[in-house]
């Protein structure tokens, strides 16, 4: 496997992490705005969300980087 192909899972790992960070910023920025009777997730949920995104994406990137023939990664 080439060096560039070995780094691809880590580049793809950055996509969900960046998306999660953007979602967290959007949630924080919109927190004072009312949602017209809808419930919003509490702000305390953000660390759980970000850790979950990083963990799931990290395991997939680690499997894909170490075992590229494995379809799980």
C-alpha cells in the first residue's frame, strides 16, 4: 500500500469530526432562539455527541488504516 493510500482513512476521519464541530457551533449559536414549541436537545449533550462522533469515526479510520482489506473500515 502506498503512503498516500495509508493516510486516506485519516483524511476521511476529519469529515465527520469537522461536521460534528460545525453542528456544535450551530447549536451553540442558535441556543437563544425559540423553536416554536419544539424541544431542543440540551446543551449538555454536546460533549457526548462530539465524543461519540470522534470515537466511531476513529475506530473506522484505525481499522481502515491497519487493515485496508477489511470492509468494516
